[in-house]
C-alpha cells in the first residue's frame, strides 16, 4: 500500500531498509520475496473490515450463507448472467468453466499463447479436466488473428485426426499484453465464429471491471458475447479473497458440482463475500483513479525521454504499465533492484528515500500495476525515483562504470 511512511533508523518496509534518516518513504508494495508489483497485494479497506465483522453467515456449501447468496445475485446481475457461483479464486473459476464446457476427455480448448489460463494456472485444463489446449499466437493488443482462429477450427472439423475444439477462452483485460481491453467488435466476431462452429466462449474476466471502466460501459454489455465469465474480487476491487463464475442456470448447477470436487465449497464464506460487495460498490471510482495514476506514470516516462527506457502510451489502457528497457545494461531485473534499493546518495540529492517495487516481466520489459493503495502522491514519488535511477545509470554508462559482463535480460 504505497503511502508515505516515516522512516527511522533500522526500520524495514517490504524488504527495503531505511538509511537512518527521518525522511518520507513511499512503498509500492509487491509480493514479499519477489519484488512483484501487482494488484493482488491490496489490503482490505476499513469499510471492508467493518462489513466482514458484521456479515451474517451460514453454511455456503448448503446454500445457507445469506451474504454469499446476496453477492452471487448481485454479481450475476452486474455480469448479465442468470446465476453466479462464489469460488476462492479465478484460477478455480476458469478450471471449472473448462470442466463444465468440455464434458468429454480429449476435448480441445482454444486460447491465446500468452493467456493467464495457459501460462500461470499449472495446466489445470490438462491435469484435472483432461482437456487439450491449442494455443494461438497473441497479437500485441491481447487478441488473436480471427482468420487463424477460424482456420484452426475448420481444419479440426474437417479431419478425423484432429481433436474436436469445444471452447474458446478470452482474457479481458489481457494481463500479458499490459492490461489491454478487448474491443467489442472483436468479441462479437469471436462469438460469431463460435456460433458458426458450435463452440462455447468463456471469458477470464479477472480484471473485467477494469475493462468496463476503461470502455465506460456496463460489464454486461461486454459479457453478452460469452457463455460464461469469471471475475476476481481480490485484484483491483481490493477484497482479501474470492471470485465468481457466472453463466446460465444449468451451467452454474454443474459448476457447483465441479467446485465441490475441487474442494472449493467453503462454509461461513460470508465474511469474504461481504468484503467483495464493498469492492463492487466502489469499483468505478477506485478503478478510474488507478487508471489515471497509471497513465500519469506512463506520461512521466515519456516526458523523461531517457535512452534507458521507453513507453508505448497507446498501450496504457487500464492499470498496468509495461516499460520497455533499452540497451544491455541495466537489465529489467537490475533496474528493478535499483528502484527497490535506497542510498545515502539518493537522500542527499533528493531529500527522500523511496523504495519502488516493480516486476521484471521479460527480457526487455518491466511491469507496474496500480491498485487502490497507490495514491497520486505515491505515483509521483515512483516517477521521480525512476528519473533518479535512470540518471545515475546514464552517468555510470558515460564513465564506463557498468558491469564488465552486461546482463542481456531480466527475470
């Protein structure tokens, strides 16, 4: 939660130790041990904690938790679906969707090569559901080529040797593409292809509300093109845990059985549902502020005009900023380490000690993600820290003081 914290000698904040000066700190919290900046590190707000303490609860596995039941009704309405099911995580929601849409083993799932479901969910579609994933190349905006999608489907339909595609999975916003929003025309075209060949469409909507705010439209206007959708409460909405999977009534009935199989049937889950409802209530103001802060940070990088890093402002659509790193040194990992570290030199020159935790996303990219604990002031401090680090790196390069074996890439 990046807010100004008074520093004292020997104190430690998120792995960064102060230099012993009574100066303001700003921390953009990442996951301890990884240095990752993401919107999963939010702390429940005071309003969420009050709602959790007051929540009426029951046994959700028996359908008797009033807070969960109300959240499911609310979420289904927002998403334009008949029903919704509360689950611990979007990873589980996505797996359940695959299990319910692809009922026969050996079915095929079509998705993007950089999709979260494909890269970061431990192959659950194969390990648990017995479903084969056909990964298509992602375009820079998080879509994939529709001609290639149709060709892949048509080839499978015309051959006894191909697996039968049953499901198309989309991700909105698209994390690996930098929080890009899937255009409505694209969603309509995917829906048309799916209908033509008898496939279903599932949307990994972990950050769907970011897409809705960015497009200034109701979430249901986006999800009308899908058979099912998942939604995460513990990212931009700021709840401590929880997600929903929504779709038609028959689909959700089957999803309940799959949730039971996977061990996702929680008991007095109303304390979590209560926090999620608060997140939904404040989502538009919260996410719009996150988007604005991310945009300001990206504009600051562009104004910096540093030979070390650059930004594609057109790609900054929501709360994620992908910073491109130029040259052989510093690498993304080295740049992130310098942004995290503080020094006497920094305090002497700037009057502040600021530790910024970002993530070395790829060999040439650093990722930053905004959330409700990151203020406009924190954003300004992070921008200034990047400017300071870039200037110091340039000075070292000019004097030939960079490492003798420059690193060519990040984590």
